[in-house]
């Protein structure tokens, strides 16, 4: 969820209706631009917790790294120490922005959520994050349904070989790279399909073939 998605009420209702214990549900939210700065961010965190009816968030991200990012980050660190947030991270932080802001942080972000798929493999960013064990979380891991990507010959060949669809091959590739994938779907069958990627392994040669699809830029 996120303030900018206008879906906090829907998320809290789903959590309540699910009957699943809170400690088995992972809730991520994001801080939007108008709340950057130390005090505005503190208020925004409390408002989100109140709207969600939760005692804590599992992960809280800076949505877009512009404005008073250091002030917002200090507020998130304070909230983490207070037990309101378990992990803190950033979103859409390019290598340039990472090098601009993160040296000012007391703690290193646990996660950087960015666009990632076989056409945009964030090579420079991954090299920057790896020494700090920062997890890369992919939005648009399937290229937002890009048919050119889904119909790439190597992906189609692997789908036939493993009895999977193109999306499952892509998600498996990203999973084997250690990327946290975040495919978006509202269809139950598609959600189940996206989870059905753990009964096969791509070979090193196949991983290299998929790595070669990188175009070095997003959509």
C-alpha cells in the first residue's frame, strides 16, 4: 500500500477479512513527497498506522527520492527504533541518487524497490547495492505485460522446455538472481501462476541467455 495509491482502507479491510494472523502477513507502505522532512514524515507514519489499524509496518519506503530525503529518513529511523516499522528502505533510487543521499543516512536502506525485468536489469545499481547486502525489489518484473519481452524466443523456448508460461520463466530468473519480485495481479489464477515457480531451476547457460536480453533502460 501507499498514500499515493489511495488504498489503505482496502488493505486494512482485506487484512481483517483474511483471518490470517498479523505475523503471517507482510505489509509494506510508502512515504509520499508531500510528507518529506522529519516532522511531516513522523506524522505521516502515524497516520498510515492509524488508517491501517496496525501496530507496526513490516517495511516502509521513501516513495520517490526528491526533496528533504535525509529528514524523512531520520523520521523513519526514529519510527523503526520505536517499533513502528520493522524495516526501512527506498524506492526508485537510481545509482546517482543513491550516491547522493545514502552517505547522509545513519543506517543503510534494507531495500531499494525499482523497475526491474529482463529488458532492464539494473546492473550498475545491483553492483552498488551488493556490498551492503541491500535487497533489490522489482516492480514491473514482467515488463508491465510487454509483449515483446514475453515473446522473446529464448523465453518461449524455456517455457516449452519446463512446461511453464513466459511470465513464470521470467519470475524464476529474477528469483534465482536474488531479486524480490512484486508482480501485480488481481486475478486469483494469475496470482497462483506467479507463485508456481519453485519446481524448476534455470541452468547457468540459461541464466546467461536471459541476462543477455538486458537493454539497460526502462520503459
